């Protein structure tokens, strides 16, 4: 064979080898530029063998102590960059918010949402749905007197329901869930449900069950190895629940269409259907039924889970720290007396406000935040992070940052009070996340937390059941996608 032929074959071989190297990530940005450090990964499984799959945030916290505020791990074939500590999370989500504004495609959430809605939506669809959601929530009273009146009405029903327990031990979680759900339901559907309504209870059950299922180790494995989905079948129950929830919403908006009047919009669903009719002449439609179904599911889940979980933690903590409960009640008596609590009282009640903030900080209900993805190449703390990188902003590391909190691992309302007992805002208080993907319902959540918590402590004193001591109360969380308290019972003794 001639020399030129050997040269050609050699050249083809070298080019093929270089292509394999490039495809195999040997010559990508991770290697050429300074990618965040992390533990050595094993073939196929990456760093999976080192993780506590029930409480992965604990593993991430340990790794941050070794590798610093920006580090990487590998889950299966996917590189993940974790950012921890207040300063670093703020720099990423706020100062460089545009670069960190995307959501990654996560198998279980892609199965559930197909990129629709707002929470796990991407690109332009996310921008359009977020803009519509914020505007419509404001139109239906978020942050205004109208929604405050609804909350005041609802806590009346909740007080009556708790009062009917007559001081006997009971689990308040389902009642609290129903009361909180009625606020978001009144916006989404334009009505409230009785706490014993079977359809309403079923919607709550489906939502709660999906949150628990999404936190199961098997679902984590499915997200890492989606091609094993047929064997794992981890998404089957979640999808079944999603379909049942969607069927109910679909029936509701079909009913709403029959009596739709664009000049008299009764609910969030009505507002969406009006936009849908207006958009029919355009080609790039965003206001389609799949977006509506996912959006309602997103808002219902977020509007119920975060607030009811925080309230459930708040009453468990009042059982655990009766002296804090007593101080809140003294402030209620001094400022409100027997009048119904209103949002204007909050600025006059610094201790109560501090307690609610500290419950949110201490409970730490979304320790991993929701995942982000880089929308562009970006440098953070001297490390290069390419576009399309899966990002975990470790919220638990912000809410327990030793440089920001005097007693980060303790329940300590004084974190939010100055020496004179005045309320102090803290920049490191980020339970709703921060930046472009900050929780759309933050204003509503703050209003609900204050009004429900204050109204119940005005009317009742909460005690552990007979035979249960304060030391018996367990503050370790149950297994779920978010951090929820383990089931507990309490006694509500009327103060009137």
C-alpha cells in the first residue's frame, strides 16, 4: 500500500479518535476551563453510592464543607453543580440571575408537566405563563384587601372546626390543609369547598401523595437512570394521580366555558380561557389546555403544600416551646385583643412576625430549592459553569449559614429581633428562593401564614396530648419531596 494511503488511513483514525474524545467529554469545557471541584465519580453511577437518598441535602452539606461553596457531583451521567452559603447563592440567583434562570429537564417532572405551566417550564413558555400568573393573581386580590377578607372568612371556619374537637387530641394537618387550599381554590375556581367535601378531600389527597412520592429514593433513581423506567415504574403512581387531578380540572373549565363572560371573570381559570379565546387568531399559542391544566396543578400544589407544611411545623414548634407560644399570645392580647387579626397588625407585632419567620427558616421545607439550569456560560467564584448545567442552589445552607445566623441549628425567634425587640429583616432569609424564579405566591403566603397562625393562637392554647412530654416531641422530618413534620397530635384548649 502506498505511503499516501497509510497517511489517509492514519488521518481518518486520528480524527475518529479525537471525535470520540470530544463526545466522551474528555475535551469539553469541564476539562479546558476551571470546572467546580468535587468527589471522584465511579463509572455509570457517578457519586450515587455516597448519597443519603432519603435526605440528599445532608450529603450536599457535608460535601460543601470539603469542597467549598461551589462544587460538583455526578449523578449517573449528569454533572450537577451545587452552590451553597448565602453569599454564593445570592451572587448566582440575584446578581447573575439571568444566567441561572432556566430549569433543567428532570424525567419525573417532564412526565408530569411536559414543560407546561410555570414551575418546571422552560424558555418563552415560562416567561409568558409567569407574566400571566403574576398579573392574574394580583387581579384576583393577591396582596390586597379582597384576598385578606377571604382568609379572614376561612380562618373562621378553621377555628370552628378545631373548636369542635373540644380539647381532645387530634391531628390538625388535614384541617389546616383544607383551610389553606380553600384560599388558592377561591382564586383558581372562584369558590370554596366544605372541609368534608369528598372531591375536595380527594384533590388534597392526590396532591399530598404526589409530594411524598416525588421524594422517594426510587423516583430519585428514575430521574438519574430514566432508561430504567420500565423496571422501576417509579412514575406510574404519580402519573395516575396527575391524570385524576387533571380530569377534575378539565371538567371544571369545560363547565366554566359554558357561562364565560370576559367582562365578568370569576376566577383564574376564567381569565385563562378569555386569553385563550383572544389568542385563537395567533400562531404561537401559549394559552392552550395543557398549559392551563399544568398551571392550575402547579398553583394548587404550591399554594397548598408550602403554607400548610409551614403551619404544621409552626404548631409542632409551639408545643415544643410553650414559652414562645405564651409570648405570642401576650402580644396578641396587647395589640389585637379579641378583634379579628388583620394584616395591618403585623407591623405592630414584631415578636409574632419574628416567630413566623423563624418557623420558615428553621423548618427549611425546600432544602434543595427547586433545581435551576444555566441559560448561558457563566463564571461563579472563579469557576466556569457551561450553559445547560444542572444547578442546585442549596437553600438549607443559606437558612443555616453560620455567618448569617447566631444559632443556626436552633429554633430562636430572636434571629429576627434587635436589642429593643423590633423586627429586623434578614437578607439571608430566602425560604421562597430568590431572583428570576422566586415563588410567584410569596405575598399571598406571607399573608396566610400571619393571619392563620395569629387567629389560631388568639383563640386556642396548644398542648401535647396527655402522657406526651415536650421531650417526646420529635422534630425530625418525614420522607417527602419537601421537609414535612412526622404526624403528630395536639390538644387545642379554648382561650375564650
